[in-house]
C-alpha cells in the first residue's frame, strides 16, 4: 500500500493521480482510496476540493460520496470500510493509494489501531450529561483522567469528549485511538509526504478559500439545507460550510465568512503538519518539486515498503 500524506493545499490529490497514471503506464494497476473525512459526504464538493468524475482521469476512486450529510463520520467505521476496499484492490492485483489529510483516519488504516467497543447505556448517560452540563465540564473530567486526550480534543468538541470518557470508563485506560509511540503497521506500506514552507502555504490556503467562494460554496451550502446538513453532527461543522451557512442565515457577512474560514484552514494545516511529522519512515518531498512523481516512484521501486515492525 502507498499512502500520500501532508497538510491541506500541498497537492496530494494531484500527486496520487500522476503516480497512479505512471504506474498504470508501466503495467501496474492502481486505485485510490480517500482518507479525507469530509470528502465522505455527498454534495460537499467545493469546500472539500473533491475531484469531479472527469478530474479523476478514469482511475478508480473509493470512499468518496458514501455518507449523507446527516450521517456521522466515525474513525472506526472508516477504518473498516477503507481496509475492506484496500483488501479488495489488492485481490484485483492493483496497488491501493491511500490519499488524505485527516490524520486519525490515515493512521487508523496505516497503523494497527484497535478501537474499543461501545456501551449504549454508558454512552446515553454521558450524552445526557453533555446536554445538561455542556462540554466544559466534560473537558475538565477528561483532563483529570486522560490529559493527553483532552489536549488533543479540546474543550468544545462534545462528541469526541463523550467518546474519550466512554473509552476510559470501559477500559480503565487512556484514550486508545491515539498514534502509538512505536506504531505497528497494518500491512507493508510506503509513506510519501508532501510539504510546503509555511510562508508559501499560508497565501496559497488563503487564495484557495477565496476560490471556494468564487466557485459557489454558499450556493452549495444553501442547497444542502434541504437534505439536512444542519442536522449533521460532523458535516455542519466542516470548515467552510459552517461559515457559508452563517452567510446564508445572515449571521456572517461574506468578508467575515471568508476570513473565518481562512483562519480555521491555516490552523487546521498547522495541526496536520504536527500530526504527520510523527510518522517515522515517511519519504518527504517538496510539494512544488517538478520531479516529485519520479521521486515517489523511486521510493516505491527501491522496495521501501515497510514490514510491520514488532511493537
């Protein structure tokens, strides 16, 4: 398996297409598996930079447009679906190329993550406490029992705070969906990373947000109201869509919506950089390198696939 990682705006999708085409030219079929949580949602295209069918160049893509905006994207469900797709791709004699910037989603596939189960009664109790007392108190509780998880989740994401507390109560151990210090690989993998210097990436991300508004994200968000985006736990909070919906409802001006999206996008990119820099054995390449496809192929051809190391 090949995984292409990096922050938003570094050209991961383009590299995946170029690499797949080159492999196909050499007689090795390749298929692409999405690892961007927001691209799972149908109808959320402009704000997620989702490739249209013509832009996919005839290369099979998996796990795009698989959820309604009212559905809840979860890492555990994604892991099951992505791994199933990868096993099927390998069975067809093709190479799976995992592409995306959602760090925990990528990690759940590349590394040997084990997700604890759930207890409906415990979950219902914690969710009732969240509604009654708010996320602030849940955050304080999590800080006391699992400060690393609290730091990772933050004080406002009630859904993830509930899940972390549920895991602690079920297992008696800290939040288990964290990247291990010494990760064990699910299967042999080549990790290709794209990076862009911050002074170049920041204006690129700002311009990308402006293009989203020019391309019609506000109209796209308005159209998703009829299919229930505001009832969606995850989709309604997506960067760009939450701000576009604010503009639709008149609570944000266009200028404020764009500025807020730019700030959140820059912050998200910084978190992605911090997450992915922990991946050992990654072959990092400059995103603007004219030779990056050849670099990527060289890493694959040199047999850089990792045998799963012992824990």
